[in-house]
């Protein structure tokens, strides 16, 4: 059993606490909030022994006394504001990433975990010492391997670990540092001391979420945040960026990128957030390629050198040539570029073996051998069952221990899940003991320790039941250390981020895990000195720095922006068409055969109805019900719901380029369409009026989305491609609609005439100019030739030609080859377009123009893909090896 020998007391606990005599609700709730028995109580700074006279610690009293609004209603407002801010900022953590479903909102508690200055100084020193030790272990394992020769480290924990990468043996990383970012999970035990539970060195998560936590919580309690002298975070991020750049091959002018697995990863929000905050290029493996042992980023303007990667991809997926051949997340040839010294990767691939919990049991002896010091921040007692004596000592006490996989996160054991012995039945313990005996190396046993508990606010409005009040929940602290260049002796140095990410347990008192329904909390590390006011920005922006800060548009981002534009326009078109169809199918013109034929053909072309559905002429009611049923149907129809979801997924891949309001509107629009259509289907009601209300609200959302794209995005190449995508889609849709109205004769009917104006969103403009005229020539003038009408074909064609020329960087007043593929409106003439020879089709010149516009939209789309997205010319060249 783990013995707890130290009891932490505070001098102020021996005298009355006058502040607790206050009638303020928050203090009343705090007095009633107590940790579970045998757990350390963060509020009182002592283990809960059942006594009733323990007072709050000075820092928690100061926090509550400086709280803006301390009544129950005020606290409920605080947490409602906090949750609203999380939703508005689009902070998500998707445990099981589902492209077809909504992302899970990030869970954040109202109160921070407060770490007093002496405690933080102890944690900081201990983490820095452990970083120095882990760096020395990495250097030895991938170098002389003296630890293995001296028996201080079992070979099975190195060579037998899937995270040990043999291709990296003997490689000296650029800058001489293996570990640039590491995280340590700490827990405070009943003795009041902090203990290391685990460590993450491969691609630790949390650096982005803790920033969002800090911004959200500090805004709720600005007075307390100031009064408690909470240390700021920016200087640590600044140190990391300076260290990465200075250690990279290009020095201070290095181009650093953040490598992400992509938007389907559960922590993708954090990747995009960090990239935006640190000013990094957010890239996926497909954005990069290796040429002549150097790493390049594929952009619209060609290949751009990349000198450093801050990776959030597990090592085994980094290079399909030398590691997992089935990986689509990595870059072929990346390891060779690292070995050649041409790119810095943080952390150096091969650090995953350091995450094994079994290693914790060997680090004290290794610290004595490598550093000549005892570890000041202890780890929980740990037994690796690969050693027979350790296994025999651990087996009889499994019911009192925590059992963990020796190789977490690997193909052998892909999860980090641990089993708590005291929660298992005896039969389960017996089976587990049998597995340990048979597969001893794969199991590690660690002492069980009740986690300390911090106050959380329980709000009955969250739907979880119970009354308002404070509730003590178990908490675990994740602390981050980042590289900070070298110290005065020329040795690698690390800086500990003041604070961290607290994970708060859900219903269980033993497991603090986001995957198991837990939440997070901000961490306030207090200082007795001056608060660091360093900012992330450099003190001076030199021309070189300014040039580097110009946002690069990767080929992948460009393609997704292009499709974001297309799906935005396509969603708008299908909403407009569906509304038009439902209005006219139930209106006065429902007996007009040409109008019904036109609506049927457009619905079929745009797949608003499934194949085989009778036309509106044959069965008007069946056709109407089919449109309503397919609004958000996943069964083949690519109508409104399909395009809204495709719009959201395209936006998710370029989320770092969108404002929070833009992204939130996209998410809300997609969710509402599917939720309300699902309710409609559940009722079995296909009432057109309800469907029209859904479409009207969706149209309002699309107006906000298109407004954000028009007025809130920088006019760079990415935006131009988004705009080109919208205009390509609009040109094809409108030209097809007008052509079909001529073919069916719908344009010659009153209903068809008005429907066409509505589809072109030009009803008000036409009637303002021509009153109640039904002159087709006037219609053609407005919908085809009017350069002031943004929905006219001439305006769309002219704008598209200009955007294509700008994208190709053509000289002023010159068009690119791609621009010339779009027919020039300068050559269009109303009299010619309206000609209807006796021996030819009605308005033959106009219909030929419309078909040429549709063909131009298709040709331009194909040419854009091959020119800017596929890099087909580059893939023909070999990768340097």
C-alpha cells in the first residue's frame, strides 16, 4: 500500500475565518462543499477526515471575496455565459469523430483550479528536472544506449516498444534537442503532495484548449484574476516559437507549420486554434512533399520550403515509406529529410516509448545515473510485470492497484484506458491475473491514489438534475513544458507553462477523463512576484517577419475553399428551387403543364427528388411529398440537407480561415435543417407550410454565410477560389434554369415568367423597371445582359473572367487562358439573342449561348482542379531518398 506520511496544514486554519461568516451565497455553498472521505480537499488544503471545522484556504477565500456577483443567480448567469461563449467560439472535442453528426462541445467548469505560489514553484522545478532527464534518456536510447548496457532500462521497454523507431537510431536531431513539448499528468494525493501519474511526449494535446479555458474563465472573474496575481501564458508560447525557429535549419526566419491529422481528429479545434494563435501554417500530410531530402509545402504559387513541424500526428503515421505503409496522414520521405538535418520536427519521432507507464518505475535510478540527483517530483509507485519479481509482488494486491497497458497508444494496445482493481469483481481480478501471467510484459501495475477534489458549480439548468450548488469533483492536472533554447551552460533548457489543463471527473470519483464524460477547468498558477506581461508578438516587425506573416494558401486549403464556395452556392440554389417548387405546386398555377414540367426537370437535374418519382404533371401531390421527404434525406437525394452538410464539412477543413461567427452560423444552419426535418419526418407530416418555414430559415442562414464570405474574408488567392467556386456554380445553375424554361415553354406562361424571376432573385428589380410587363425581351435583358444585376449571366460571366485572371496573376487589363474559356458578355446583343428564325428553334442564339455557358462552367472547373489542386506535374518526379 502507498503510505501517506505528510499532512499539509496552513497557519490560517487555526483561527476563525471571518469571511465565512458572510451571508454571501457563494461562501455558504463553499462551506457545504467537501471532498469525499480520504480525498484531499483543494478548498481547505487538507484531507477530508470528517471534521467539520476546517476553513477555506486563503487563496480560495480571496477568490470568492473578489468574485463579481456571488449569489446563486449570479453564479448561474456566469455558467450560462461561459457555456454560451464555448458554443459561440465553436470549441469542440469530438470523442468519436463523426462526419455525419454534430461535434461535441468542449466541457469547461466555472471555477478554476488554483495552485498557490509555493506549490507551483515545486511543480515547476520538478517538471524541469524531469524534462532534463527525459531528454537525456532520448539521447542515450537513440545514441550509445548505455542505459541498456548497464541494465538500468530493460530492452523490452525500448526495442520491444512499438514506439521505438529503428530508422531514427543514431540520428542527431536538428538543434540537438529531441523533446520540444511534453506534458505531465499530476495528481495531488491525500498527503497533499503532487505525484506524477503519466507523461506524454509524442504529440501531447491541450496547449490550445487551455488557452481557450483561460480566456473564457478569466472573463467571468476579472477582478479575482487580477487580485490573485495569476501568471500569464504568452511568454511560454513565445519561448516555444523562438526556440523552434532558432533551432531549425533556417534560424529566426524559419517557416514552421503545424501538422494535423485533419478535421476528423477529435482535437482538431485545438490544432486550428493553435495554428492561428502561433501564426503557423496548418497543414496535413497531403499538403507536404519531400524533394531532394527537403520538405516543401504545396501552395497555389508553387512549392514553399518548410523548416520545422510542430506535429500532432502520432509517430507511426509520419512516413508511409519507412513506418506504417497504410498511413495517409504522413509525408513520404519525411524521416530521410529529418536524418539529413533539413527539417526540425517537434518532437523528434521516436519518443512514444517514453509514454509507457512502466518507465516511471525505472526513472529514479536513471536520474541518479544520468543527473546525479533524486527526482524532486515523485511518480506513483509502479511495477512492470515484465520483471518476474515485480509481477509476483503486484499480483496479490491487484484489487488495490491500477492496471495499465505497458504500450499505450500502440497497435498492441491502442487505448490509454486503465482498470481500477477495487472496481472489479474477484472473478474479473482472477482472469486479469491470468492474463498478466501469460502476457506479463504488456501489463504495468501502479499504486492507486484517491485524487484531490476541487469545487465545481452544479447548475440544474444543464439537464443533469440536482439543485444548484457546489460539488467536489476529482481533478488531475496536466502541466506542459516547452523548449526555451539553451541555458548559460549551453545545455537545453525548458520553460514550464504557468498553469495547465485540469481534467475534472464526471460521475466517477476515480477517473478524470474527457473520454468518460469528464470536463476541464482552467488552472491558475499564482505568483508572489510581478506578473509576466510578455506578449506573443515580436517587439519589432521587420520586413522579413512581415513577409513571412503573409498567409500561405496550401493546395488542400485552396481546394476546400473552392468547394466551400461551390457548396455555399449550391445550397442556396437548392433552397431557392425547393421553396419555389413548393410554393407553385400549391398555388394558383398548379395546373400549368409547362410550369410543372420545368419544375420537374430542374428538381431532377439538381436531384431534389429521387429517380423514379413521378413528375409533377403525372402526380403533383406525390412529387410535392417527395421534395419534402428528401430535404434532409441521406438516401440518395443531394438536395438541401446534403449540400448544407457538404458545406459544413468543407468549412471544417479550413476552419482556421473562418471567423467564429461564420463557422457558428454554418454549424447552426446545418443542425437546424436536419433537426427540424427529422421532427417533420417523425410526425409523418409532409405539410408544405412547415417545409417552407424550414427552407425560409435556412435561406436566412445562407444569407448570413454568404455575407460573411463576401465582407469578412481577406481577398487572397483562397478567397478568390471560393468566389470562383460560387460563380462557376451560379453560372451553370442559372444558365440551365433559363434554358429549361425555354425548352418547356414555361417562360411563356405567367406562372413560369414569375417563377424564373424568383429563381434569379430578380423579381423586385424587374417589376421596378417594367411594372407588370410579361415581355420576354425585357426578361432576357435583365437576366442575361444587365451588368448591374449580380444574378444576371453577364455579371456572373464578367466577374468570373476577372477572378480567374486575378488568380493567374495576369497583367492588368489582360485575361488568362482560363478566363478566355468563359464567353465574353461584350459580344452579347439583345436583338441577336432574341432571334427566332422560321426554320430554326425559338431563340436559337440564346439557347446556344446558354449551353456554351454551361460547358464553360464545366471546363473551368476541370482546369482549376488540374492547375491548382492535383500537382500532377510534381508527382512524376521521384522523392529524394
